[in-house]
């Protein structure tokens, strides 16, 4: 009977000691796991905009920016800041390439901050930085694709992660 009590105590102690490890493991999986909507949808539209700007075009940028705004405004969980919707609206209203690139900066900064603050998207989304415009952006490629200079300086910048 004494042996049974000692064994039960040992199992209980091991169970209690393993709880913090299970919580750490769960947090790690959450950070590396797939992103939830609307964040995933927002990032998909964002990446489409980033690629379009690298080609010195604004074709479809307004549609993607409007989709970002709509996704953020329609999110009941409020995962992303309402500022992301405002920044997307500004981008959607850009009339030319220069204005679109300028409006892309604050949107990029907000999404970079979101991913960093939430430790999300590791390994999939890379933060790139262009010292010429002093601005960051997200991309999935490991080779720099600068949306601020497009074809004229497509590889200007560096990956930060």
C-alpha cells in the first residue's frame, strides 16, 4: 500500500511539473502555426500588392487594398488594428504609382508590427528593409523584391529575418 501511495505521488508530481512545459510547447505551436482569417486574407492581398508594385504597376492595387480594409472592418475578433483598414483605404485611393508606394509604407509597418508582436508567420513571411526609402515591407521570397523602387532597384534592401 505504501508503494502505491508513493507511486501515485510521483505521478502527481510529474504531472504538475510538466504543465509549464506543455504550455510552452502550445505557445510555440501557436506562433508557428497557420494564420487565422482575416489575418491570412489580409496578408494574401498585401503580398499581391507588394508584387504589383515591384513591377512598377498599380493595376489591381485598389481592389486588393479594398479587400484588406473590408476584412479588417468585418473582423469581430479585432485581430488587426483599425489603422490597418485606414491605411488600406489610403492605398486604395492612390491615383498613381508614387502615391501608392507612399501609402504602402504605413500599411507595411503595421503588418510587420503585427507579425512581430504576435510572433506569427515565422519562416513564411520575411521582413525586408530598404535604406534608401527608410521603410520595411513583407515578402515571402528570400530574394529581395523592393516594392518602393520596382524594376529600377528591384534588389535594393536587405532581409531582417
